C-alpha cells in the first residue's frame, strides 16, 4: 500500500509563500478562518466555539500526519512566516487506492491574488511527485463556484455529483467531486 510516512513535515516554497506545518501557535488563525462567515459559506462543517477547539484540531492533524493519514500545510507569506493566512492539504487519504482529497481555505483579505492557485500547484506536485499519489480529489459544495473555477483552471475534471449525500445541520446537501490523475502514471 502507498505510504505517507514522511520522516519530517515537508516545508514547501513558492514565489510568495511558504507552506509549513501547523503548530499550536496557529490556533487563533485557524479559529479566525473557521469562524469567518465568508470563508465558511460553502464549507458545511460545525464551527468551533472556542480557540481551544482549533488547538485540538491542530493537535489531531499533527497526530494524523505522524500516523501517515493526512498532510495539511499552513499557508504563510514569506515576509510573515509566523502568520497563517490559510491552509491547504490532504485532509483525507485513501492510500489503498493511491488517492487523497485536497482542501484549502484562505482569509478573505487575501482572495483573488492567485495565492491558492500558487499553493495548489505545489501541493499537487508534492502529492504526485513525492507521495506518488495516482489521483487527487476535491469535494465541493456545488454552489462554491470559486473553488470549482480554481480546480478547473488546474486541470481537475468533474468526476461525480452526489445528490443529498451529506447530512449536516439537519439538511441533506449535494456534493460535486473533482479529480486529477497523476500525469506521470
Ligand atoms: C476558494 C478560495 C480558496 C480561492 O482562493 P484565491 O486565492 O482567492 O484563488 P485564486 O486567486 O488563486 O483564484 C484562481 C482562480 O479561481 C477563480 N476564482 C477565485 N475566486 C473566485 C470567485 N470568488 N468567484 C469566481 N471565481 C473565482 C478564478 O478563476 C481565479 O482566477 P482569476 O483571478 O485569474 O480570475 C477562497 O475564495 C476561499 O478561501 N474560499 C473560502 C473557503 C473555500 O470555499 N474553500 C474551498 C472548499 S472546497
């Protein structure tokens, strides 16, 4: 089976960004992201009620990384490496099928500057070249056109549309699944 057991958390660099691990000092930034109405508009998840919940999420993500189950980077600007402005990564992996699911979010003040596109290229390259994934998926709320457009611009294609497959807050929501195959396979 494909393995995600990396000895050290992989720090990646792009022209403007560093993608690094999240640590407990990023809890307030994660809390700010996860409680921001604009950010969470199409992310249908229960929102944290206290920053300690975000700290616990970071601890879980770090534990999952050590167990080889997930790989989520903090997005920081090179000139402010301590300030997490977003995150991107493989929250869910399906390593038996050499597949992982990419997710991302960014504080609204940084939107439309190409930041997630820049981070996504690196995250995808790492997934294909270093982890040797065969495919990468992304699961969007069908109303999330911004996320859809980023995926399409980066070569993802629509693979599935599930009707009312996701139950959250008393509602059944649809999901649209995008996928990208490893071009080297
Ligand atoms: C979706 C999101 C990550 C986009 O990040 P971003 O850094 O602003 O995206 P980019 O600047 O790299 O945009 C790349 C392309 O995506 C498309 N896009 C981005 N935001 C868009 C918007 N609001 N409406 C329509 N298209 C949009 C455009 O085609 C854009 O290219 P262009 O600016 O040259 O036209 C950001 O809006 C966000 O954090 N949203 C909330 C969290 C979220 O929904 N995450 C995805 C969950 S599946």
